[in-house]
């Protein structure tokens, strides 16, 4: 039996979302009318590499489609970094599931509130009054 590897660019997602397993030719995504790039991001090591590569992805896409960073983010500071580097949005995976598992709806609401407070606290620390004011110059590699 031979296993076939699916081409992420061939997906028939009606919303036009494509999850890319690695960095691909973004012009091809735009030409195929994909609406959103969703970049999976599973652990801290991948996240660091991804944040280094994010400016290249943003430049290649030229604002033609939103860039979503999917998962791997646990703190508001992580969200600020991704948004400052050019991501359109950050998907929060496990934290809300942990809140749901621990305390149901109230747990999810508390997790989201903590993330919001951390996000705004980090934005204040870098001098960004709104998310639109986040820029790559605010992120410095340690």
C-alpha cells in the first residue's frame, strides 16, 4: 500500500484557508485564490524559527491575504511578538481548552481575560496604544 502526501495547495476548503506545513511559494497561494494563510506552529522551538521567518512571509504576501499563526502561543507577550512581526492574527489553541477542561465556560472566559490583560500589558511596555501600532522594531531577539 502506498501512502500519498496531500498537497496543501490543492485543498478545496470553501473558506480558502490553507495550512502550510513549510514555507511555500506564496504567489502560488494567491493565484489559486486562497484567502488566508494559516501557519501551524506547535512548540517553542518552531515558534522561534517561525518568528525569524515571519517578516519574509509578510513581504512575500504583500498584504494580499491575512496571515494567521496557529497555536504555540501561551502568553500575551507571544501574541505581541507575532502581531508586531506582521501576523494578521494569532490563533490560541491549548489555553482555552485547558480553561474549558478545568472550569467550563467560566474557565475559557478567564483564560481569554488573562490573555487580553497580558496582551495589553505587553503593548503598554513597548509603547503601542493599539494593535495597529505594533511594528517589527518593537521585537528584539534576546
